[in-house]
C-alpha cells in the first residue's frame, strides 16, 4: 500500500522589512524629533524670559536699597529719574548710585528704569520701574514696578 503524499504548502519567508514599514517608522521618528525640538525651543525661550525678569526684580530692589541707605537724599528727590534720562555724572552718593544703577540696567536688552516719588496720605511712596525688551520670550515689552515706603 502506498501512501499518497499531500503537497507541502508553499511557505513564504519574509526576507526583511518592506519599504513601506521603513518609511512609516521614519515618519514617526521624524515627528517625534520635531516635537522634542519644539519643546526644547519653548523651554529656552521661557528660561531666558525668566532670567531677565529675575534680573529686573533684583534691579528694582537694588534701587530701593540704595535709597534706604541714603534716606535723606531720597526724601528730597535726589533719586528721581526717568526712562530717557542719562546716568548723572555727579559726585554725590545719590548721583553715583543712579549712575551705577543705570549702568546695570544696560545689561538688560533695551533696559531702562525710572524712579519717582509721590506723597500719598501723609506718606512718601517711591515707585521704581524697570522695563526691557523680551522679544525672545512671551511679549516684546516687559515692565516690573515696585512701590515702597522707605
């Protein structure tokens, strides 16, 4: 008795990934890398903006500390300055303080500062404002203001 053999089914072995699979994998990888690059760019912009804001806050409090150290000159208005005013070239403590402060403001992009005083309810309040260009961050023009009584 002879046995009849069934023909062996044709088996196809895959020799490697097809071109379509490779292209899909490359597209997915490229989209992921672009997303990571976008997150990195946003992180750099926000960190730069935060660093400028921290520097502006420090400069505001520096001006107030200088006025507290020279309270008599501050109370008579020797520290009053506007954004467009140049650094004074005098020899008094107040003029030297303003000169140093204006020089430090130049470290900010388009940095400028103003100091004003106003009598409110029998108290003398000082307003220190620092503004700078934050075009790399959220908005082009930023400003930080501190109001304090010496």
